C-alpha cells in the first residue's frame, strides 16, 4: 500500500520528538561556542594603502586615458605584491619562520573600482606582526616595482598601525554559534524524520487501520485502573484479622482476596456493568455480531504481540 505523508503528519513527527531536536541543537550550539572561545585562535587584520599614479611635471595634467591606464596597472601590481619575489624578501627582512606560500595566504590585495588606491590587508594572530608584514610588503613592493617595470609611480599613502582595543576579525562568535544552531536543527530534524518513519510498530488503533487496513472492533481501558467496590472492605477485614490471628493467617487471606480482586477485575462487565470499560466490552461484542451478519462466526482467535498483554481478558469477559 502506497503511503502519502501530509503536512500535518510531518509537524506531528517533529512535535513528537521536539525534545530530541532541542537537545541536539543545544549540543551543537554549545560545541560551536566552545570551539569559538576556547579552541580557535583569534585572527587580527591591519592594512596599508598605496597610491598608484604617473610622474607628472607641474605643467602636465591628468586626462581620462591616463587615469584608465593607471587603473589597469593596479591589476598588474596586485599580482606583483603577492609574488615570491616580494614575499621572499619580506620573509627574510622580518626573519619569519613561515614560507612564501603561507605568507601569501595571509595577505590580500584589494582596490576600489575606478580607483588608484591599493590596500594591502594582512591577517595574523598578532596584530603587531600583521602591521609589520603589511608595512614591509608595501616597502619591498615599492622598491621592486621600480626595478621590474622601470617606473616610479607608487607611493605609500598610509602605513599600517595597530589601533587600541582592536577586535579580532576571526572567529565571529555570533556567526559561529548561529551556524552551530542551523547545523543542529538540520541534523536533529533529519534524525527525527528517520526515527519516525522507520518505526513501523503498531502503537494505536489508528496505526492498525492505517498500516494493516483492518477495522478496529473496540478499545479497552486499563483494567488495573478500575476500582472494585469490595476492595476497601477487604483491606479493613484483612487489617482486623491480622491483629487477631497473626501475620501468617493475614497473608493467606490477602492472597485469597487478591485472587478474588483479580477475578472481579477480569469479569468487570458482570461485576461493574455501569463502568465505561464494561460498555467498551459490549461495544466490541456488538461490532463482532454486526460483522457476521452474512455468515455465522464459528471460531474467534485473539492474539497479542507479547505475553501477559491481556488477550485472554476479552474471552473471559
């Protein structure tokens, strides 16, 4: 039988395991927070700015073509700044233990559109070291570009400085915790759906009709919860007999009374016909009778999923 899931069933599956979703989400958010504050190394960035222009005399002025040529030069300069020629000298001048490739990953070069300003941004776990690398990179690049391209059109506009109370750019606690929450929600919701729709066990009468395509004759309440009128008087007589005849005789009478109580509960439709559970038995009897209008029932089989689940109770009643 082909099954189709409705939106209501999906929400019910989530609601049923809401505690699991909340637990997994809290765990992932906590792990993300611990990694952010205690494991990941804070990274700081500082930047220096370069100005790219052409050398002009006092009588010369800039025109649009020359400005465009300067902008195009910036793209070339961006590559030269991160080239091994420049980075190897920066590494040697500062006595850095990292190689050129590692230094390359720390440096990023940006420039605004239609602008002659180049920014060298350096990330490092030490803001002071990041400032040194940025300033040394700008200094070495200015010296190398005049040798490589025979031009002297680069000026250092502003040096990198470490500001007071500088905040790290990585990691971002709010962003990392939010990512942890999202990951937790995805994992928990997927887990809830897998657990819900892989569980084919029968739990309610609705499941019987849904999965087995069988009619439900009736539902019986828990017999242990049904009061018996004679139980209270039995306890009083047991207490009186225990005082007079001793504990041994009292225990024997308790066993007899417990057996009598069990029988009365099993025959609840006869001993307490006005209780709701008695009406439930009569409903089952009527449903069985109406289901056999065309043909008489000669045999009736009752079974259960496990021992002690009360499959004999309806037969006795």
